[in-house]
C-alpha cells in the first residue's frame, strides 16, 4: 500500500482531512494548495492518483488543471502524467447550478470520478481504492 | 476628436440629394457615415453595421419611416434616431417621438442645424450606453455576490462537517466514548441543518423569473415526476411510506424549467413522506385543469391545522405539533416551491384534513400550440 495520492485544494482543512483519511490506510499523501502548485507537484511527485478541487485561484482553476493534463501532447512536459487517474471534488455545482456530474468522463470534463463536498470518508476511500486498483 | 471617428451614422432617405448632403456634412464632422435608399435596406444596414445614430426620412416608398422606427428599437434598444420630415407637421413629429425617435429635423435644414441636432443625439447615445454598461455591471455584481456568498458560507460549513465525519468514523478517527459519539453526532446533525438552510436561502435568492423563462421548454411531466419519485424511494422505504404514481393517460406537455420544477416536486413529495405515518402512502397524480396541467400530491399524514394553512407557504413558517418536533426542516422549502411555481405563472395550493392527510396541487402552464398535436409524425 505505498500508492501516492496528490491532494490539490485551496481549503487547508479539506486537505488536512483528506490526508488524515488516506494516511490511516497507509497511503502516502502529498499536498498542493493551488492549481499552479498542483501542476508543479504532479511533475515532482508523479502521483498514482490526483484529488483536485475546482474553485481555487479562480472559479475554474481545477477545470484547467485537468484539461492541461488530459490534453497534453507528446511534446508537452505534462505528457508523462496525462493518464494519472483524476478524482474531482467540489461544491462547484451548488454555486453554478451546472450539473457537472453528468459531464464527468467526457471531453468536457476529462476526470475519472467526481464527488460532491462534503464527501463521506468511507465513500472517498472506496472510490480511491477502486481507481487505484 | 478621436472618439468622434468611431461613431457611425446611418442616413435612410429615398432622396439621393439628401443622403449625399447629410453624408458630406457629417463626414466632415469626423463621423463614419453610411446611407440607405429605403427602409428595408436601412434596417439591414442597422443590423450589420450597428450605427450609433440613424437619420430617417418619414416619407419613403416601401417600409415607411414610422415602421423603421418601430423596428430599430428591437435591433438596438439604445440606438438614437432622428426623423427627417418634409411635411413638418406637429402630428407626424409627435407620433415619431412616441415611437422612440429622439428628435426631428424639418426639411429644408441647414448644415448647422443638422450638425447641432446630430451632436446632441450622439451625446444622448453616449449617456444611454453608459447607463446600459452600469446596468450590466450592477447585474453582474448581484450575480457574483450570490456566488461569492454561497462559496464563502458553504466552505467553512463543509470543512466542519468533514471533520465531524472523520471523527465519527472510528475506524479512521479512533475510538470514541459513547457520550462523545452521541454529542458529536448531534453537533454534526446541526451542521447539516445549517448547511441546508444556507442552501435553501441561497436558492431562494437565485429564483428569477426571467432566468426561469429563459430555461423554459416544452416537456412531459410524467418522466419528470417519475424521476423525482425514484430519487425519493430510499427516503420512502426508510419511512415505511408507499409511493404511487397514478397511471396517466395522454396528458399534454407542460412548459417550464425542468431543473427548478424537479426541485418543487422533490420538495412536496418528500414533505408528503416526512409528514406521514408508518404504513402510509403518497399518491402523485396528473390531470388537466382548465388552462393548466395539475399535479396532485396526496399524503396520508397528520394533516395541517386549518389556522396554519394560510401560513405554510411563508418563509420560515413551520407547523408546530407533537408529530413535527423531531423533524429537521428549515421552513423554507414550501416558500421556495411557491416562488418557483409563481415564476412559471402557475399556482400552488393545499387542502388538508387533520388526521387524514394533505393534498398539494401544483398548476403549471401547458406547452403552447400542442393542444391537438397527438401524433408525432408530420403529415
């Protein structure tokens, strides 16, 4: 169980909680507090799973991050990381009334899974374990 | 002078000499001018080049100046139009002003008169555009304000909730004393309640008639009700209440915003489940009611005391009674439902018999022009 999870969220509490949840199951956790820092950490840490928020530096920072990763061409510095499983966690829907759950997995929102905050610890664990399997 | 160069003036007149002389005078002033020989060419050019000001002759073959004036405001509500009139009677000028013309210039006119009146018209245009920008900014601010408040209010609540979830999950957070677990559980429930209140309140702020109208479409109520009931099935199972959708015949399509209406039915049906008795049922049925389509949601619950009936759609009103004390609610659900339904130009009503149950009825407008169209094939 030495899988490495990168948690990207500007809410320090959310990062701390998520880290606690995964560390009890002896996952290795690395953290970033903005999309910008997140992209740096992706290159530095090469995680097995990325958990990412939507609203950070601005309303859509998380969307841009997942798009940067997923659409990285071969000559891009992010290309080696373009297939890392992505789990998006957000309250975005409540703010914008846009139903993004339905868009998860499409080219519009190229993430593998999507969860609404607040997330239940057990559901988060179960989803992450499934994604890492 | 730089500002002037960007301003566009369109001259619509069937007389070539007027077009040319106006164009000459106004080009010299530094405006971009364009001309059209009749009303329909003129309107096309308005759509294409979006002029700031239009000079229009009242008496032209084809589309008249008056008709041009009427169409102009639809293309650009802030456009300034000045009427050129050969028969400078007060009546025609007054009528033109009624149709939204800013001013009129009687034929024959001198270049100075033309310059004066156009400059004044363009000053008006500048003011109109400024107002429009301010209005837009204000609207933007209001919208952003709600988004911002939503995020700022929800984020801390969600963080607190997440801490509770982790602490209460003993496998993750470690063993708790029974008393601790009980108190933390209660605290967590209160946070849920507060979160729901914030959501409800913000939703209420967000209900705007024009937005609902923009999202409205023709749709079938039956699948929408079916989906809402499916979502509520777990709650019904837990409460041991049966959910029933009455068989529906050929019911015309409704017209409305599916997202907010789903919310209305979720709210009313879940009320029917929550304020019910064990072994009770909630029946949802659909019928035509005059010009409306009616959805009835009937429960077999405790009913609502008569004196409370006029109040249940008010904000924060909750029926107090022995059966309701333990139920968590914000007192906003029905007032939100009412606002949504009324924004659809519909109605929401209730009938109730104490001890027997209540029936909520939602009246919604029908889809237009679908009254006789039963077969989907075109002839």
